[in-house]
């Protein structure tokens, strides 16, 4: 099963254990119909938390109530934890135009495939895509000068990287 990071439980809201989820789904979402979110317990080990109720706060924020979390103290243990969805849930809730929808796409530099996008990091002036090349973490910037095109059918992001960028990592 593949999991995609969609955001973080940023804070506890109220006294009944509700949490505020800040997400990168690229559209206002109440996450209606979502059965469970996943929190990474330890590297590559995900624990499901069943969703009882959700409510939209803003385009990037949703209030969420989880099964078994019924107090401020219980919710506080999950605050600041990253939230993941299974691939089918991710596909149904993420906007096609959201940068996070590029997860799993292959990065192609010129004609050379570099690897698949493992994480999308949104910054004010660019998006960074985290890849693993030969066991090393590599960050590829996507902005108007490096991005050539995105092929959604083939799940590819075509870039022209500045000379020397890959050498920094490898």
C-alpha cells in the first residue's frame, strides 16, 4: 500500500479532541466520506486513525475529529504529526492542479529519467520535489526557468536543470 503525505495536524481545537488539519490538497475540502487518515508511527509504519467528523475551516484547513480522541489531552498527543492518505483516497481528494498531485510522477531531465517524486515541498517562489537517486536525497526545484512540461497521462514532469545541480547531491 502506498501512502501520500497531505499535511499536518497543527493544533488542538476546543475541549472535545478536535484537531486542525492543514493540508496541501489544493482545494477546499471537508474530506467528506474519508474513512481514515494515517499517521507515521515510525519510518514506513503507518497507523490508521478513523475519522468521526470533519468540517471546513478555510481552503487549506479542515477541522477533524478522530475515533478514540475525546479530550484536549488525547488530541495534544497527535498535534504536530504529519498526516498521510492511502493512494486511492489521495487521488479522490487532491485537486489535479495541486502541486501535491505530482507525487509519484517521474522527473525527466532532458531525456534522462531521474526518479519518482517522493515528496512535494511548497515554498513561496518555487516547489521542491524530493527524489531518491542512488540512495541519496535530491531536491529538484520546479519554477518557470526549470519546468518544461507536465505530462499527466504519462505521469512525468519534464525539467531542464541548471548545470551542476545534480552534482551537488551526488
